[in-house]
């Protein structure tokens, strides 16, 4: 496992979206870092992992969007390098990045939207201007970072905001709209949609963070441990052992109230229901 320094966190999150920082946005050759899908497409980088409204696991990758079901990957829609990806409570997908060869989208795509589960995409705003490597959505709209922190209530009209340190990842609580940002200077929190920020005390520096609900956070530390808080960041538990270098992280609650962490570690897609003490390999 590679241990990241505080300074390398910024490169890890903003340039790579994976552990391979130099090549993350470039055409790939040689061996892939993840298995081929059922369509035969080799996935080289995973930038985001989440469940959609129906509970299906989604992987946003350098080669486009994939669904993961019973260890079977299915490619969805056109090939777009989805550097930033998020879903909304209404079932929309929002993304940013770069179009694949022959895909009729601008470079970079700006903010794009899918209302048919990723089968097609249309540009909402900032076409040819923004490549959001950190992107999140919630009840107050969309927040993204493309070198500047940008906030939009409707995905079309944007305001810029200040943030003490550049975010490697962003996450928005589904009900309260509280924003979290992992940075090289620590975990930041905003309760006013990115206007002001405070620092959250955490056991280790985080590279990734996700909300499971309005009180529950899951983070991946730069030494490979999973961190969990059930009280909105007041207290934390850390896994005893590292799970590995986490390059994408999602979180949610099961029907039984367990905290589910979905993570991409190297070529593996993992699931943990006990804060990283044990993991189940999904792919």
C-alpha cells in the first residue's frame, strides 16, 4: 500500500481521481487496473462509486459509466471520462470530464446531466470551460471544484466561493445540505452551502469522504483506514487495519441501519458493513 503525504493528497484527488496520478486524464495503454466489463471494455480508472435510487452500484470511470450487479459490469451510454460524478434525490445523474472519441460533447464537457440512467447526456452549463474533478449535489443545488469552488442552485447559473484549501473531494448531506471537503489541511465543513468553512477534527487526514445520511459520515484516510462518524463528525472510529489505498468511496445505510461503505481499492471493488474491520469483494 502506498502511503500519501499531506502534500500529495491534492494531486491524488484533483489530478488523478485514482492512485495513478500521472496518467489519469490521458489515453491509456498497457494493462488496465480493473477487470474488463461484460462488454469487453477494460477499465483503467474509477473516479467515483455510488448507488443510484434503485440501489444499483454505479462506477464512474475513465471509460464511462458502468453498472455493477452480481459481479457483472455493464457499460452504460457513451464513453465519457467521468472525472466528476454524482446523483441527485430525483434520480438525475450529474457529471463532468472529457468526451470520448466520436462523442458529440464539448471538451471539457462542463456540467452534464442524464435523466435516463446514463444512457445519454446533455450539457447543462460551462461547456468547454469546466472539468469538475470534485462534484457533489444536494438539496441546495450543485457544488464543484475546477480550480475554483463553484456553486449553483440550478446547475446552469454559477457563483464562485472561497475555500481555505483546494478540495480533493466534496460531499453533501442529503437532507441538511451540509458540505464536506477533504483537503490537504484537513476535513472542512460548511453549513451555508460553501460560503463559510470550519475544520472538523478527525483521527487522520482524509483523501475521500461520503455521507451515509445526515448524521453519518464515512471517510478514507491517507494511510488506508476507514473512518466512521455517527454524530456528524463529533466523534470518529477508525478501522484497526488499513483496507488499502481508496481511490473512490461511497456510503449509505442498509435497511437494517448498518453503515455501508463502498470503496474502490486498486483493481478491487469492496463493501464493508463494519467500518472496515472486514470487507466483501464485489468485483
